[in-house]
C-alpha cells in the first residue's frame, strides 16, 4: 500500500466559458446603418437613435454626429420660410371665413409646421364627416373646401403631398380584402381629384399616400373620429428634392452588414470556445477550497 508521502497531488481543473456574440455584430451594423439613413432624411432631432453614438469615420464618431446635427439644422424651416407659411395659412383662413358654409369647418382645420413643411389637416367629426362612412365618397362641404383651397395652393412654387388616414375600426374582412389601407389611399386620391378640379396644377403633386390607422394624432384613442383625416403638406424644397432623389447609401445592404460584422470582430453562432487551465496545489490545502465547478480526481491506492 502507498504511504502518505506517495500520495499524488490533487489537480483542480477550472473551465472558463467564453460567451460568443451569437452573431450580434450584425445588430450593431444595422443600428449604424439606420442612424445614417435617419441622418440623411433629417430624422428626429432628439439625438442619435443608434446604440453607439454618431456613426462617423472617427473612433469617437463625433464627426458623424456633428454632420448629422448640421443636416437636421439645414432641414428646419428658416425664418423666411416660416413667414411664408404663416402668410399661406392666413390666406386660406380668410378664404374660408368669406364662405358661410366653410366657416363652419374652421374648427376642423389644423395648421402646424413640420420638418417637411406646412401641414394642413382636415379632421373628421361624428357630426360632420368628410366622407361617407366606410367610403371615399366625399361630402359636399369637403368638396367645396378642397376646391376653395386649390387656387391658393396653385399659386405656390412648392410641391404638395397628400395623405389619407383612418381610425382603427376594421372592415368585416379585416386586412385580407378591402381594408383601411385601401380606404385611406382612396380618400387621399379623391382629395387629389377635387383639388385638381378646383384648379390645382397636377404637376405640383409629388406624393399621394394612404396610412390606414397607423399614424394616430397625439393623445387620441385609435377609434377617435378625429383620426379620420386628410393632410396636405406644402413641402420645403429640400424635402421635395429628397423625395424625388433618395440617396442610395449602398447598393447591397448584406455586404455592408457582413463587412461591419467582421470589423466588429463578430463571431458565429457555433458552440462557444472553452478556455481551460490547470493548477497543481498541495493535497492538504485542497480540503479548504469550496468551488462547485471543481472536479477532484483523487488517486487510488496502488
């Protein structure tokens, strides 16, 4: 039998698992891509939406962030443009005030200045809807309003955008058949036809869109009648130019994501690598160690 002095040392093996990124680098790449895209279109001014700031070529991304801020400053209406839009609003309000029928619609009109330009919204109410229920058949006073506004808009050098919106009350068939998407688009096009009939130059219209119930007014319920609305936007020149000529950042997004993933040191979704280490210690000291992940391999007597 072996003696105490012949006992072999206890070997403690510690396994350290290095967690992989699980392909997460593509998410960082996509975040940078979306930040750059937001910057080009002059997105929200509250700050970067990326998980990492900026997006510029320098290590701290500060150049990219400054460029983004400069671009957003450039897309804000200037003082001269604000005065111009205020004049447009006043002229429309005067024309409505002169018509006894349209004067009753004044509470359904809303003017506000957006990053895209001057927005004119015609809001629905239960008592005075703009269209027949569930239809793009325009009400007589809505037709009169659009045809009254048309000559005033036609005098402007700006391009126009028309958007149709609905509440969230669905059709019987849901979104599989005719739905709020078609209805909002049809109402926008009906408004376009009425404006053209009132004298608007068709070449002045740059965008006609239907948004269904996806863009609600702030602090309103989805089924609120006020969300059934038509919006006319007198577009700023740089916004109209961006719509006409969208900037193509990259022709192959998959290439951008893969290259960025490589730069970030992304790893595949394969099994994580294992780093192991061994430490030889005195057998008597091993009794004082409490580590649940330790494998003890005591030797047998020979």
